[in-house]
C-alpha cells in the first residue's frame, strides 16, 4: 500500500496511509486529508485507488495541483512523486510490501538450476518482461508496445483510459477513466481489475488491442 507524507517547509506534519478507494484532500474538515491553508481549496483533490495503482485528480481547485512541479488534472502516482498543494508538499511512497513482491520475483533465480521447481520458476520470472500489446485496428494497426514498465496506461485521456499493471504472478488490466468501461474479449470490465492471459483482446476508446505474453 502507498502512503502520503505531508510536509511544510521541510517539516513533516502528517503521514496518511492510502487504504480506501477514494481519499479526499482539501481545506474543509470533512476531507480525509485536511490542509488548513487558504491556498488550498475546500475540496482540492481526490486520490483514487484502482487495484494496486493510485491516481490523483484535481477537483478544479483555485490554485491547482502539481506533481514534481507540473500542473496536472489527473495522473498516476509513482513512488517518490511529490504532490504540491499551495505551500505544502505531499510525497507519495510505496511501502515495503511492493519491494517484497520484487524480491519474490528474484528469488527463484537464486535456486540451484538442478532443482526442477527453481529452474522452471526462474524461467517464468525471466519471461515476465516479454509481454506486449498489439494494436489490431485503426491508424496504428500492427503497432506493438512492450510492457516494460510496472504500469502502462492505454487509451485516450478524457475519453477512456485503462492501465496494465505488471505483477509477480502476471499482468492485471484495470479501468482508470471514462464513462464506459473497457472490455476484455467482448466482456465489459466489472470489478476493479482482471488478470490478463495470452491472446486476450482488449477494447477501449474504439481501439482493439491484443495482449501477448510470450
């Protein structure tokens, strides 16, 4: 899980664990994270948890929401991002559980190759980065995008956006933005996220893409 460390002039004021689907931030006392400062709007921003991902969205605040010095409307947070609201800095940190998952990926490779399980698991681990999505229709048909990052976002901002998250046991597909939900193999996404399997066809914002995990 991620957490937010709120500071002013380098002094840490509070730490907040992100545990809910929606965490609100603003000056009004009913927000989950209250920042009592006139530069902060009553309802300034909201953090949304989608699977393992956390997005922050500015709620048309007067002075805006900035990430690493750039004004944003809605953006995925990554480890060590600094959100700026007024004079306050809010650092987003992913705690050790995320690092623990990464070490789990590495461990099978350290097992002696003679052990069947270790060798098989190491091969599976080594094959992880070889996943791609291939565009099937439209102007970009035939284009392939390698899923090398932990989170890859696809779609059209403001219309329909989804994310593909690399996890220790494979890849997960989640809805991020848009009134209509994306579909996998013709079935609209119902929950927060679904696991992707080799050959699955994703459709969003009128574009079809095939998930290929070699």
